[in-house]
C-alpha cells in the first residue's frame, strides 16, 4: 500500500498531462525556448561593443 500511496500524485499528474496534451492546443515548450535563445543571441550580437583596433580575439 505504501508504494501506491506515495506515487499516486505522480501517476495522477502523468494521466492529467496526457489528457491535456491530447485534447488541448498546448504550445511546444522546446520550440519556445529555442526561439527565445535565438532572439537573445541576436540582440546580444546587435548591441555588442565593437572590438578596439589593438585587441585580439
């Protein structure tokens, strides 16, 4: 009885997550994160200070 009682929330969360993913339009989190990282990198490159003429890379 202990293992069923301790893992009930995990099982219930998994079942609810499967139901929600199948029946509702849930956004792809991985795609959103990749898009945000790409935009952050683009902004960082756009506003980076130019290197000084004597500096090495």
